[in-house]
C-alpha cells in the first residue's frame, strides 16, 4: 500500500512539473477569488519552459485581448516569452470606470472590496499560473497600451506591492498624477485608498518605462479625453505622457525618493498598439539581460 501511495504521489508531482501552458496560442478560463471567470489568451513558444519570462498584456479601448496576444507572438518566439492577455469584458467591467479606472466602485457607485477590483485580477491570475504549475517565475512583466496603460499605471499606484518585475506603459490618453493635492482621478487627493509616502516610494522604485509615439498627436484615433483635469496635462498623448513622467520625477525629488522610471518617444509611431508592443518586447529582453531598460536599443521598424 505504501508503495502504491508513493507511486501516486510521484505521478502527481511529475504531472505538476510538466504543467506548462499549451504550446502555441490557446484560450483558458480563469476563476477569480470571488468566483468571477475571465478568459485568458495565451501564447507559449516551442521550447519555453516553466522558467520562461511571463509577460501580461493589457489591451486598449476595444478590449481585444486576442489581437494583442497575436501581436506578441513573433516577439514571444524570438525572446522566449510566455504571453498572457486577460480579457476584461464590458459586461463585467463596464466602461472606463470598469477597466481604465480599475472597477474600484460597484454598479451603485459604492466602494468595491479590493478583491473585486480589476487591478487585483492581475496578481490573482499570476498566482493561479504559479499554483497550477504553469510557471516557476516569482514575478511578471506588465505591458499596457492606451486604455491598458491607464490600467497599468493606476494599478501600480494603488497596488505598489504587485508582483511586477518591470512595466512598460504606452500612450495613455490621460493619467492619474502621483500628486496628493490634485483630486482623484487626475491626482491622488481623495483617492479610493490612501497613497502615502511609503506607497509613493514603492511606486517610484518600480522599473517603469513610460513611452508614447512621437506622432501620437491631437489628430490620433481614438482621441484622448478632453476635460479640465485631462487638458491640464497637455493637449495630446505626447504632451500628457511627458507631463506625467516629469510630475512623478519632481515629486520623487521633492520627497528625496529614488526614482527608477524611464521615458521615451518613438519616432514615426502614431497611436499603434502593434508598434508599442514590439518596442516593449525589446525592452523586456533588455531588462532580462541587463536588469534595466536600454533606451539605446534600436526601435523595431515594422
């Protein structure tokens, strides 16, 4: 009997050790801690083992996670990434409040518990990947474009202990500044959770690359939000990205905090998730090799 039990345990362990995600493109169902289900669009290149870098990809306004997953396939093959693109449905995460702003309130406008936030889904799904034996990585890379970038920078602001190795945030239409004097959602005054000096220190110490296309001007489609709070950041995504980065750098300097962020403009790029995805892939590879972003790396041209 003891031999049988030991044999069954060994088989279970071996099965767990071989639990890589399906090779190639796949579609998985993930259940959050509150019982809500999400669809994950994944891609695992041939030869990518459990220690392959995991890149979680946040799509833009259209919530087209499968398209973004596909745009990362070539980079995944080249650099050995496992790509995971969660789909935040309009039904469960309606409008900008549900996605860009993280579903911090329920449908009645009342503060939602943290486990209901859209932001907390990312660490949840990564922990599910780990507990299911799909990865042995301790941390993940995070990329978001446009509305996905809005998601990413607010997630990092409100959840500074997220298990993110490094993040690339591309072409947000508008930003939540790390300024405790500007009202939420354009700043942190009266934010849903308090963001104090400790949280800001963790945010500023996170390797974050803020990037935007040099041609992502006022004529870009879709147009960015126009409101007094958004327009105070600039007239287009280029100006607003630089305003966000500069504001964060100034705040870190005023508080005497280390600042690990980077900023770049991409020549010849308008509002393109495909182009910023390729750029992010190059930068994550640099981070894997060097432990930092390398802004001198040539920008992919197609």
